[in-house]
């Protein structure tokens, strides 16, 4: 991390934006952690990128950047606006196969509007492909405005940030618990093993969906030493899904700074801290090398 870098981390859920500003003089420290409340859905306002609702969010973030002299901003990209899929070597190394899969996944979006990024996995014969609609990201770009460095972090990357922060190197699961979806990511020996998103209307249906997804993603039923919960419904999701996991794993709701291995001057907060966990972690702005080395024009034979 740059000596003078002041990083603003941002995440959100429903009608709240959570933010954290790092203390560049003290590693693993936040100068300020907070939240903004609005009377509208944050994601809808940002994705559309216009009207009074969007302007209100933009002003709030601009005030933060000015108040803390932020030189970089890192924001959590919404999983339900992305597509993640794991593909074998014969697909990602063959341009025809690769493009055919992309067209299947994003049939209604022009190819020139798609951003494709590949991530290494613990299984070297597979890679995770991230697909973003660049039009859907325009609102985020407008929101952050003028700043020297901006970064959009996918929800499955939070686990990599956690590894950089704690040097954890075993087997663990991260679960971002939204109101109507969860994003699940598994890590093994310092590498991403797999990731998926499960949408639901009724939280009581989630166990059924978990068992269904588990059949297609064997890593979901693997043994994990720790399972980390954070987001809007962290405690409720933990209670609903606990019977479906190996009992030897430790279940941790990221609701205190101590659990996050973060120090900050504030001792109490007016919101559940587990909802702000992604923003807090992103603000630490670790100087790591992400596994997204392969972009849309990559051919493994070149």
C-alpha cells in the first residue's frame, strides 16, 4: 500500500451505504467507519445512474472523499449484477468454445458491452470467468467521480482480501448474506476453490436451494475450518443453513472489530457491524496480486 494512500471502502445493502476510511499511518486500522441511510433502494439508484436519488448518494460520497482527502476508492460490486461460472481448460483455451459460452450466459447483451475477466482456481485445470455488463457499471463510475484510483471488487474476492489481511491459509467459506441472495466462496490453501450466487424469495427455501446447488458444486459440501458470515441477514442465514454443514467448522459472524482484526477509534456503531464488513476490509487496500491475470482476449496457447 502506498505510504500516503487514503482509501475509502464502500459497500451497501438495501437503503444503506456503509463506508470505511483507512488510517495509512497504522496497518489494519480504520480512521472512520460509518453508514448513510436513504429512503430508496441503493442498487437501483446506482445502476440507473440518474435522478435525485443518485445525486444524493453521489454528494454523500463526494463529501467523504473531500473530508478525508481520499486518494483511492474501492467499492463492492453487486453479485446479482454479475455472472460467475467455472470453465475447464478446453473451453477457456479455445476461443470458439469460450465465445460460445459467453453468448449463452449473456444472450441479450451485445458482446462489445461485456467485460470478461478470468481468475485462477485451486484446481489448475479450471478457471472462474467473471462477466460484467459495462452498461450496468456506468452508474458506479459516475458515483465515484474524480479520484486517482478506483477499483470494483467482486463479492468472491472478499475472501482473498481476508487472506491478505490475516494470512489465513487453510480451508474456509465466506457467505455474503443479502436480503434475497447469498454469494458463497470457498478457499483452499490460499486459493479460490469455487464461488456461486443463490437467489431466494423466502429464506426458508434456502436449504432446498443449497442442496440443489451443492450437487453441481461439490466444494460446497467440503469441510471448511471456518465459515464467515456478513451482510444484511448474516445471523438469520447462519441459523437456517447450519444443519447442512460439517459440525467441525467454526461459524463466525463478522460483527465486531476484534473478529475482523481491525482497530478503530469508535467503540459503538448505530448499525450491525457485519453489514459493513466488506467496506471495512476493502478500505485496508492491501497491495496484493489478484488472480485475475487473464482477460477476454487471452488464449492459453499464445
